[in-house]
């Protein structure tokens, strides 16, 4: 597999003084029953889809002749997994895991547990882990070790979001969508206490983060 470096993912910045809150398409005012929990837009719906298309093209080229098994990390990656799989022009297979380190809080607990394991055998398979967001990196590091013990032919990671300056362990991320500020974010599969996953863009969370 070609190990040439990927194009640098966008690094997104914003100013609370000038940012405006947009609707689920990333283009207009938010009108949701959740009240004031939605902060500034971090990644618009349009930018999400454009970047996912780019990632799909790159993954298609890298895995030509060896379609990968996509392993989606639930629940946060379900939207990303759906869109990414359709952007890859290969007969991919999919499976899902649920790995928890947050509970219902907005800060990681530091305790990792497998909530749902895979249904398929990874032996000699080319596995691509599809992750929603990398924060401390501890959960993903644990997951990589866990999956490598099943002896796949290769194991790579595609992360939609990476929080700047938050990693507490060194990670090898083959594909990255966006680098974002160290904010708690919601939308496009990401939640707070199971809420706000259904937004089509990524927003800063403006509610109580205690």
C-alpha cells in the first residue's frame, strides 16, 4: 500500500466574536428545541461533504485491488461512516464497534470499555477504522491494540476530526478530515448525553460542560 503522506487536512479556526450559529445545513440560523446549547459552526455541512469526497478518492486509490473492511466506531461515526463508504469506489465491507470512554459527560472518563464487538474475523483483512473524533487519543490507542491482536493484514485509521493539542499518546492517523480547536463539539453524529447527533454540521457546544 502506498505510504506517501496525505494532503494536510484543513485546520479550522473561528472567533466567538464574529461566528454565527447556522442551521443543520450550515447556512442559516439554528431553530431547534434544544435552546441555547448550539454554539458557532466549526465545520459546515458543505465542507464536510467536500472533504469526505476527497477522502473517498484517496482511499479508493490506496486500496485498489484490496477493498478494505470499514470498522465504524459507534455511535459518533455512524453519519461519517455512511457518507464515507459511499464515497469509496470499491466493494467495501462494513462492521461496527462501540467503545466507550465518555458516558454522558462532556469530558473523557479515562476508562475504556468495549460495548459492542465486531461480528467478522479480521485475520488477514485490510481494516480501516472509521472514527468520528480524536481527543486524548487514549480510546483509539486502546482500540488499535485490541484490533491488531486479531492479526489483520493491515490496520489504518480514518478520523473525521482531530482536536488540536489534546492528544496524550502518539497516534498514526492515515487519513484525517479536519483539525479543529479544543472545543467540545456536537452534530453530524457527535452528541452530548445522546442529544444533537442529528445536526448536519459540526458545532461548538454552548451548554453546560461540567
